[in-house]
């Protein structure tokens, strides 16, 4: 286990939500690539439970909590609140802003 020093700590915007169709969801997700880049997303990971194709878990990596918080606000007010911007979304997403405390190599 590696303990990052404070200058190396990344912040993750962790998102979970139900979806109707992964292909439709993925197309909508990809359409927001410029917004993610502009917001300072350094990397992202999309996962699905192996037993539930109608659920996604997304981790967006930022340099600081302020960037994650601003993008979380953008998602809530400009994306998820507009059905045409989030066509495969079911219900309200769950989000958390996480700080990395340890990693493995």
C-alpha cells in the first residue's frame, strides 16, 4: 500500500445510477467529453455490476475537491435535470466526493 503525500492526492467524483440501456447511456456520456475536459477531469472509469446491466458506477478524477464539486453541480443542474441530456437515466444518481488515502502499485 502506498500513502500518497498531500500534493499527490486526487479527488474522485463517484457516481452511481440505474440506466435503461448501456449503449444509449454511453453515447450520452461520450457527448459530454468536452465538458469533462473543460472541467478538469483527469481520468475516468466506468464500471457495471457483473449481475446488473442496468446500473453504472463512474469515477471521475480531479486534482482538487473544488473541481469535483463544481462538476457535480453541473451534472445535477445541467445534465440530469434535462431528460434529453440524460436519455437512459432512471431516477436520481447518487454522488460522493472522495479523497484518495492509499493506493496499491
